[in-house]
C-alpha cells in the first residue's frame, strides 16, 4: 500500500487540487494513466471523510455502485469498487447480495481505501492563499499551503487548479441560532444524536432525503424513549424523488450538454421546477417511515407522538420561554395562511447545502468572471472563466449547478466530468467522452451519435 502523508510539496506542479472529496479523489485516481501530468491534491482533514454526520445505520447511496470513483470512465481501473471488494475478500458476498445500492459506510470506507493508495492525495494540508503570477504572456498560480500538524508553510507553483471543496451546510438567517447547541444542521446529526434521544421533544425542518432519514431513525427510537417528534416542511408534501428510468437519464452527459446550451434565464426557470429530480425523498425511505409509524401503533398501543406537516414554513426560531429552555418556532401553514407556535427542545435543520467558494481564492477574486447574479461563470468543459490570458486555468467540481444542471452533484457523473477535465488538461482523449449515452433526445439538433 502506498502512503499519502508526505510532508513536502513539489516546487512546481501541472495541477493542484484543492479539497479531496469523491470528485477530486476520482480525478486523482484517473490521472494515474497520465504520468506526464504531475498533480497533487490537498485536503485539510486528516483523512478522507464523507458526510460523517449522516452515517446513520442502514442508509445507502442513492446511486448504483457503478458511480464509484472510476468505473464510468474506466471499468478496469485498480481503484474500482469491484476491485475494492476483491481485495477485501467480499466479491462473492456482494455477488450473492444482489444489490446495486451500497451503504454509505461502505462507500466511505471504499473512498478511504482508494485515497490511501494515491500518492497524489495529501491530507492535513490547508491551502491558505492562491495568487496568479504573469510573466511574458505566461501565467502560473502561486499557492501557499500549511501542513496543519506542524504549522509549516510551503509555497509551490501550479499551472492549473481544480476546486473540489464541495458544499457547505446552508441555514437560512431566520433559523440561525448561534451558540445554541440544541439547534443544529442535519450534517451534524450523528454528533448530536445521543443528546437528542435523551430529550423531551425534537423537531426536524426540511423535506429532502436527509430530513427523511433522520425522521426514520428517530421514529424507530421514539416508541421506547417517548419523546415528541415533529417534522415540518414548506414543500407541498412528502413526495418521492423521481426515479423512473427515463427520468434518471437527466443525470447523463447528454442532458448536461443540452442544459448547458440553454440561455441562463431559461436554465434558472427549469431548475426551479426540477426539485424532485434531486431534492425529493426516495420512495423506499417514505415506505419505511410509513411502516415504522404503523408498527409503532399496532396491537392496541397508543399512537406515537409524531406529527408530519407539509405546507408549513418555520418563519422564526426563537429561544424558548419555559424553564427547560429549548426553542419556540413561529410557523405558518401556507395553504391556510394560518399561523401557530410550536415549542421544541431540539431543532434539526435539514435545510440543504450551498456551494462554497474557498477563501484562499480571495486574492484572485477580481479575476473570476461572474454572471448577473454573482455566480461563477463556467465553461462547458468545467473551467472557470478568468480575466487573464496567460494560459493558467481553474476547473471546478460540483460548483456548476447553475450552468450544467442537476447532474453537477451526482456521483454518477463524476467520472465523466473528470474525463472531460483530463482531456482539457492533456489535449487528448485519455478516457472516451461519448456524445450519445441515453435513449431519449433532449433537444432539436441533438442527433449526434457516438
């Protein structure tokens, strides 16, 4: 096994990756077939970690195992999920399991296994500052990075950058409760779970998969512990995510290409109506919640203290007025336009995520082109548009939802995006980038074969 904790950085690189989530990890893996490209990827965490706060027992990925780091670009790669199973003596176990959707815990372990075998991945490093140096018509990025364990700073130079810092928890200002440990984002659920289970009342806010998984976990504990559980969402119902086979074709290179070619104002309108493509709840989780509620009240048992309310917006989150603390929620049932108040000891905010621009890019912020809404301008090939002509480029992973559509955060498109980035880096097609991958045609003039 190759170790990835080198305490140095090369002076000069072809590519520096900032952040190591699944997408940049996949890029590091696929670059193994491009030895002429010297690349290093830096991550401030001490090891690979993927959504640790939502590692609830029994939760699975919402995409098949083919959406690993490499398979959709190179099924023969040594760091495929199937080879991970083979090396752990689990290939026949998985074969007989006959299940496409693997657990989150196993996916996290698989990614950690891959990261430990990639010398390009360096954990425990934080990129502090990026500047752009230009000389004689050529440019390069100067990168200041700190090894967190030692505090030692290093400067290196890179021709190109790739951002893979992922998203950060989003909490609307009206629900923000700084310094209140009993109100927290769903991304911190596992760290707070045991405290919640000892409480008298818990309220979950949100309508997506994370909210549903937390509610299911709490319902299963509620029968024996007796706390009150409320689930509010301003969505019109607890609706399932679109998971038909033709619906899934929206998560394809073909739809991404079609979407990118639309005017930006059309893109924004279309995305506003596509929530159930990527923000709904899996039908299986909805069924499990219903079954758990039914089971909790069977055989003459008292109905569980659980309330599910859609069309309900929490307008304000205030400190509770009772001796026990907690919170008072000012709520409104939107269809009735009826206000009501609700008290809860714990509040879990499953309010989603937003793209985070790394602070280290502040020195070159004026070089980044933006659209009329202040969002990053991104080329079809995942390159940020820069006010510079020296040849240096910045590529982005999962920060292009507004330009490329619903597939941006999807694990199943990560290998395709990395294939495109590698083609742009090298000037050659290392991994096939095919133009026809689905049965349906999304637009006029989209008849290309490949």
